[in-house]
């Protein structure tokens, strides 16, 4: 469970993870009341929970706290938002193929693939870009290509629709 996922659940009980002691850098975290930042609701350390004050927790929040405590630290970190960079969509074949930017084997090089399928865009990591990777790509191309990249950025959601909604130019 990530920090953000836990915070979404805790929000329902007017609680949140401490900004500094959030369990990301070490196996220790503090949960605070949203309205009273100086009051600690729970401190988790060394496989023990210590409740402080008169706080009530829903079953869902208690389960989430337990799940978070049992999640390895590396997996608690927020997952970066990923994007496809789609240049065009083949409308002749009913949108079966896209022209999109892709990464070249993690070497910091990029190319344009003119026959990417929707499955590739959603499941092949070479077609998924973080904000930092997009900025790196833009630093290596012309001004016109930067504009095309900005137009073609499509956010990848965890539950993607059956058809990618693009701003791509049909070809």
C-alpha cells in the first residue's frame, strides 16, 4: 500500500500521515488528526502501534494501517504518474495503430514508432513516460517537436478505457 492510498483511507476518519514521519524513509510513522496537527493519533514503530489520545478509528482505517505497516518501505512510495506521447492515430484501420514516442532500452534515447498498438501503449514500459522523461525528451528535440509532444501527451490511468482518448492527428 502506498502512502497516498493510506492517506485517502485515513481522510475518511479525519486523519493523515505526518508529512515528515510518513514511513517512507524508515519503518516508523505517525498518524495525526487533520484538524489538530499537534495531536498524534497513532505512532507505529518496531512492529507496535501506540495510540495517543481519544481517537476512534473505522475498521477500514485500522485494516489500512495494518496493511501499510506490513508493506515494504520501497512499495510505500507514491507511484509516478505515467504518460503516452501519441503523435497520430491510424483511422483507416479503425484506430488500431498509433504513431507514438518510445524509449530505447532505458538508454536515455528516444524514437518514434509508427505502428504501436493500444496494448503496447498501455502495457509496454517503453511507451510510458514520467514527467522527468518527457522533459528529457523535449531537451533533445526541435521547438516544433516540443509543441507536438505537448499536444500528444496522454495521461495513463490505472483503469484505462477500452479505447485511448487522444488529441492525435488522424493519418
